[in-house]
């Protein structure tokens, strides 16, 4: 392991942003020793499969749907919660697959998304100042000194809750839940009378008829009953990610087995920093989050560091520019990277650049701005002739009220009804499905240009 992956000491000697400050720094060591002995959560071969799928996205033949909570919590590792999120993701995937007729790569932002970068180290309420909440991987959300004190034992909780989540997801996606003949049942408890519900039901009816037709024709493929689903999260806590890194016996190379894909965040992507150094050495597919202030030169340097060999599927660049700036900033970044001949997957995160505080003090996002950023993303790629590879969304399966607007026209005054997020505001189920229909429309527009018609035979050909 010595040469293949930098030691934790070596990583710690570099600038390492956004790490917990444990009261007793030594206390983390026995936890890491335990994690190093635990079985991997994913298999290296699965990471390679995902890389091959991302290469298809980068080549313009597939679309990536990546989504889940902003921050998972230990408390929400419940069957109903996990099923709810999976159901929304599968429903969105069906909308995209059916309406845009593009293969959809399904990647969850889950089974490991427990650590959060924060802009401030502390939070003050009513004159009391405590450490900021950094995710269940580090401390507790409750605003008292005991909860907010970083506890290294929580890293074992991350492993255990990730394993439980991934186990259930694997059972669901291979065990019948993802069967296309169940499209209707995913939304049987839908909020009634919404416009989105009508559209979804109409589509589900069409799919059911098409499937029945295929079955009658004798087509009954296993791919209609299962999906391949991958896990991802931000590689933020390097103690944890390093402890879960294993040398793959087939290839003799290191993989971070905490998830199939990990990404480096906008706040930890310093060129000489420990995060970039760490992910350089693992063979997983890597995501890189890029905000509106990144220069094309900066992005190029990071792309060279993370993907020196221009390996297909290795790099996904997730842009989070904000609706106001995407149309001016994204073209330069995309053009600079594409000019090098490198193929990356371009994914739009329309959430993180569009956060604001509501008049009543809730952190929120406007659905209209989310849609505006997505539309900008598609426009820029259409203009440049590059492929809009995917979206990265923060969502939940519940009917929460965290983002304003959308089909139910949630107003700022409605936010108090069900505001449950541990971190950023998430799209609820209706908003997520509405977004999927919007994306599908954009994709089918592009497809009209790319469509490869079935060859027609004319009598005079023979
Ligand atoms: N296996 C195919 C796919 O993943 C078809 C499929 C089966 C599917 N169940 C699904 C697609 C659920 C989306 C959602 O594309
Ligand atoms: Mn977030």
C-alpha cells in the first residue's frame, strides 16, 4: 500500500480543508484501525463498470441521473426513507428513459453522504456559540455542546449506516422493486390532482401497454425487471476515505471502497491540497465540483491532475454556477476542457448555486431558478455542440416544503409546514418529477438533431 496510496500522515501534511477538530485527536486512531479491517462496501469491478458507463455519458450516448439527500442522517436510515428516495430516482429515470429515449445511468447521492463542508466553523444562536454541524459523520445536529462536539466514533456509524442503506438498495433494485411493470405502484400514494401526477400516470399507462405488447411478442428480458444502481458521495473526511481504501487483488491498484464514485467538492479542490492528492491515487470514477468563480485554467489544471491519461469515464465535472451566471461562465470552462481532446462527463448541479434565505429565515431554493440553470446548461451545450451529460439533484422521497415554487406553487410562507432537511433544501417528490419532465423535453430537443433514422428501403434500391 505504501507506494500506491499516500499515507495518512503524508496527506495530513498537506492543506486539508474542512476536517473535524476532535477534542482528542488520538481518539480517531483506533476507529480507523477498526475501519481498515472492515469488508469493502463496494467491489472494485463495480467501480470499473461504472467508469465504463460514465465513458458512455462522456461520449454522448447516455445521460447520468445523480441524486439524493444533501446530507443523509443516521436517523433517516429507515426502510421507508430509503425506498422513498429510490422511488423518486427510479420514477425520474423512467421519465427520462421513456420521454427522451436515452439510456439513463442511475447514481445515488446516498449510502455515504454524511459529511458536510461548512462556510463557518461555528454557529451562534441567542448569544451561544457552538461548533457548526458538519454532518452525522462528525457531530450531531441538535444545538447543544454535547451534540456539537466532534466524535470520531461516528465514523463507524457512517460505515454501518452506509452498509445498511446499500444492502437495502441492492435488494430493491435486483429483487423486483425496480420492475418496469411496477411503474404505477411507485406512485400509488401520490399527492392527488397535481398536474405532474396526471402526466406521470399517462406515461405509466403507455409504458404498461408497450410492455404488454412486448411480452405478447415474446420479449421478456431481465433488463426490464432490474436496474444497475451506483452509490456516490463527497470524499470529504479523508480519515474515513483513506481507511476504506483497498488494493484490488485483480489489478493491484487502490480503490476507495466506501462508494462506487466519490467527488471532490468546490471547497476542497485546492490543487496542492490533500483531497486532490488522495483522489489522484484511487481508481474509482471521480467527480469534480466547479463553482462560478473557477477559471478555465484552474479547471484544466485539475483535470490534468485527476485524469492525466485522458481515461474514458474517469472524470465527471459537476458544475454548480447558479442560474444568473451559468450562461456566461460555463462556455469558457467547457471549451477549454474539450479543446484538449479529453472527454469528460458534463453534469449540471442546478441546486447549489441557487440557495438563498427566505424572508422568514429558511435556507431555500426557487424551483424556477433550478429550472433556469438547467435550461442554461442545455443551451450552452447545444451552442458548443457538446453533450449535456447529466444532472446532480438534491431530493427526497417525502412531500417536504423546502424549495419554493413548482407544480404545487409552494410559497415562502409554506416552508414552515415540513422543513426537515439537516442541511440544504431538497426538491420534494412532485418537484423532482416535474424537473424530470423538463429535462426530458430538453433532451428530446437535442435528440431530434442527433437522431439516427431507421434505414428506409425504396423499391429502386433493389
Ligand atoms: N434496466 C433498464 C434500465 O435500467 C430498464 C429499467 C428497468 C428501468 N426498471 C427500470 C429504467 C426503472 C428506469 C427505472 O434502464
Ligand atoms: Mn447540499
